[in-house]
């Protein structure tokens, strides 16, 4: 059975046409008798989950195009006090997920259907400030 996020019943054909242009589907029709003695048709409309997901992904892609993802990650990194620059997706030291990396992994899976793994970047000895104080 198809999943619908919303169900709506209409008798006005112009409204049915508007909904269909927005991605709604006609589920069923039935004949109705109005109190004034006339007859009409009720159109049972449903908004498929796939349609809404596709629409939301289009919105996310537009946000990404104009820097939303960068701003979102930056703001979350600051909020969690998590240094995203200390992580890499290209291999490194194993790590447990942080709230930030958990969100980013979920984001990539849901939005881009990609599985991403984060690692702690390995420091080159010359890049480690703690080694600056060692006298060789």
C-alpha cells in the first residue's frame, strides 16, 4: 500500500487540478448528494510521501547551492564546541561518533544516499604544538 502524508477530500475540480499539479494523487472518487438536492463527486486526494521527500530534497539542494550546508555545519560545530577540522573522511585514527559527526553521517545518508565515516586526523610530528617545546 502506498504511503500518504496527507489525505484531503474535495468537490471542486479546480482544487483537485491544483493539488495534482503539486504532486498529489487521486485515490478514489464517490458520488455525493448535497443538501440542496443536487449531486456531485467527492475526490479523495493523497500526498505521497515520495513526492514530499523529493520536494524537500529540492529545497535542501537549493540551500546547499547557496552555502546553507557550510553555514549549518559551522554553526553546529560552534554550538557543540567540536572542531570539525580535526576530523577527516579519508582515513585516520578510529573515533567514536560525536553529536556533530552523527548528524553529518545521517545528513549524507538521507540527503545524498551516501555512507560517510569520520576519523581523527593523524598529526604529523612537525604539526604538533606540544612537540615544539621538546629540545632535540
